[in-house]
C-alpha cells in the first residue's frame, strides 16, 4: 500500500508538473535540468506526504506482532488499520506525523 500511494502520487504529480513547465517553453524544447529537478523534488515531497499514513500503518502492524498477546491491537488488515489511524490521529496528530516525515525535520 505504501509503495502504491507514494509511487502513484509521485509519478502523477511529476508528469503534470512536467506538462505545465513544457507549456511555458517552445514546442519540442528540452526542459532545463533545474526545472526538472524542481518538479521531481515537489513530486517526491508530495508523494512522501501521501505515503506517510501507509508507513505509519506498516510500523504499527509490524510492532503489533511483536507485542505480548494481551497488548496487541489485533489489526486484521490495512483497511482496519487506516480507519483506526484516522480516528486516533486526526487533525494535529496527522500534521505532526507529516512534519516528522518531511526531510527538513531535525
């Protein structure tokens, strides 16, 4: 799930940004490397934000298996995990998780 959300978002955003940047240049002209780099960076950042909930779910489900049986949350699959995450981590918690996942966090 993480790869799907991250990759589809990244590729879709990159293609759209590339089309919009190409429209600003002469038809058939090669885009400058700095513009492609900017498009790739923006697409990667947005893909990371889209993939963040799936990363949290992966960690939670993996850690759940290592807990003693009485402390396990018992996630059946990623859909249930996503619903639980949405209820528990709505609003400020989701924003904090995105800040922590961004490359500028220190």
